[in-house]
C-alpha cells in the first residue's frame, strides 16, 4: 500500500492494540467505539497482510510479525506526537492545551495545587489531568499517553530525560497533645510508639523502602491509601508517622500536629520530572516544567524562612 493512501491513525491503533491485546480496552483508551476499533484492526490486517492479533481461547495474541513491528511503530508514534507538539505555537495566555501529569497526592498538594492558583492568572484556559502513579507509567510515557511524570528518581525507568524538581526531607509527625513527644524524641520513644504509614503501590514508598532495606523496626498500626490521609490519623492518638516535610507543614496548618526531626538520619529524597525525549523541544511542555520549577523554588524559600 502506498504511504499517501495509508491512514497514519492506524499506527496509533496498532500500538495500543498490541499493547492491550484486547479490542475493548484499546477502544476505551482511544475513546472509540468497539466497532470502530474492530474496523481499525481489520484495516491494519489488510494493510500489513497479517492477522496482527489472533484469538487464542479467551485471549488475543500478537502475531510474530506484529511483535517484530511493535517497537518501531511505538517509537514512530511517540516521535510523531512530539513533532506535532513542537510544531504548534504555545501562548499560555490563550492556550487550551491539556497536560497529562502523573503525580502522587503529596506532590499535588504541595506543588501542583499552589501552581494552579498562578495558572489561573497567566494561563486560565490551560487544563491539567493528574493521575496517580501506577505500575505501568513508564509504558504510558513511552506511548505518549502522558506528558510528565513527577516521582522520586528510584521509581523512574528508561532512558528518557529527567531533571531534578526539588529535594525533600522526611520528618516525624505526631499529635500536638501526644504525651510521649512533649520532650526530645528518642529512638526508644520512637520505636515504642505505634506508626501510621502509606501503602500506595507494590513498589512501596521511597522512605519505607529505605527503612525496609535496613530492617525496619517500626510497629505499623495503620496503613493509608494516600499520603494526605496520614496526618488525619494522628490527632487524639499516641501514634507517629514519617511524612514529607512539605506535606507535614501544610497539614500542620489545618491540624494540631507537632513536627520533629527523626531520631536517626534519613536520606534526602530527590523528586524528579521525566518526559519523553521526543518532547524535549516542546515549547508548551518546557513552559510547564519551568512553572513547576518556579513553584518548587517558592516553596523552598518558604521552608527556609520557617
């Protein structure tokens, strides 16, 4: 088939179909009807003279030819998306662009939330779609489904560019009325207390992984599904929690909390931004990264003044 007669949208369909191996799920990701997705698969089969996906029991399995083509087509789709993004002029004052960001509720609370207030003034029509980190975020970045990942460096994969957004310390937080922390926090008091922690994914959190690697001695009594839930589990109890310093200071403005330094040194966490290499010259994404950097620096200044 001649290239000028080939619908390039079929490459996007191919990329998603081979990844999902399911017509219904692929249709949902592309916001198409199942019949439209089935039609796209039929046209792909005609164009490549190959079945692409074959039924095997209740599953669909990519053919050998499809698997061999998949990496090249995936890279081509990502490059085309980057080319289109770079080719569009970006003016934040009137842009209606949607930016898709993967970030934890912690990052959303301490960084993106305050940034939104500024964007209302300088980019009132820019839209943000924020999703929580999942185990397939690297694949989504590779496919061009997301623009930016904000995450500790140890959870980022692949060779795509990444840059430091800010550094974060962890602090111990407890109810201000907790009778066990009215004086200096010792290791004995710390380990005798019950603790609250976060269970957000099978990869664990930065600080929990560090402690587990060194033989975590805490007695965990409550597991939360989000970082922002932890502080609400502390008032009226004798429990303690390790929290990001920025989040702890935000929550201390709303709840009666006491913030203390850990009884033993903890590593500094580096919060990074990662984006697809095909979008390195994307003016809109570069603008967003700069805005996030300014918001992080503003918070750093607030921390230094406290």
